C-alpha cells in the first residue's frame, strides 16, 4: 500500500478495480489504491451478458453489500461493511424457480444450494457483491462474491477470488459504500 506521512491515516477506498489478464481471461488483477493483487475470475472470463451458470464474471460496477466470515476459522474482520458470521444453515439460493433466487437463505445442512459453510477454505471470508439483487431478475446470475482463491488462482464460477492476505490489507481500508469496478 501507499506510504503515509507520519501522523496521517490512510484514506478509505471508495472503489476497487478488477481487470482480466491479457494472457488468461480467467485470471486478472484487483487494484486497491496503489496496490495490485492477482485474482481469479470466472471460467468464462469477464462477460457483459451474464447468465446463471455461464461461469462469467459480470462486467459492471458492483456495490459491496456485506462481509460474511467463518468465526470458527477466522477472527472478526476489520471493516466498515456490515458483518455476518457464517453458520451451518447459511446458503445462497441459485434456483431460478425459487422465489428466494439470489438471496441468502436458511437451509438444513446437506440440502442443495450454494452452501456458505464449506469444507474447503474458499468461503472463510466472503464479500457479497451487489449483482442482480435490486431488482432480482431470474436467470441473470446469482452469488457473485469476492472470496478466497484456490491455489494457482484456478477459475471461479463467476466470482472474484484473492489470497487471504489481501482481505487483511484491503478490508479495513474500504469505505462503507465501496464499489468493485469490473472491466
């Protein structure tokens, strides 16, 4: 991050930028102020015509809604964004026919949906990105998150994924109404 003058505080970031690599559209970079971090993108790269299940990361401006985290694995993240602990019943509805499509839902463990409490560490910290949520259009895509990356930055289902240390550095610097600009 940028060096600070003695006694000064870092400014809160009002936006983050994401863009694809010219070498592999499934990988990219997240820019936070003067810092650049590698990230994984959807298996279809960045798309302007995002649809449910297409594996694309939407090309748009995405507001940051809230941060979910696994309190059994991580300490409480430092952030100005709203926080929610992930519990065993938390899931995200990706069923186009369900009236709760593209919403956080309460589901008993084992039932289908996008389960937030996972065995792997990908969802130990998640930032909900405001995609297709105001209003919800069925089939336009659900559960676009900013979450932890797999080793080697393998593609996501449409999310933006970074290494864990990026959250520790960036979350405390985000303004309450920060946006991710995907280009």
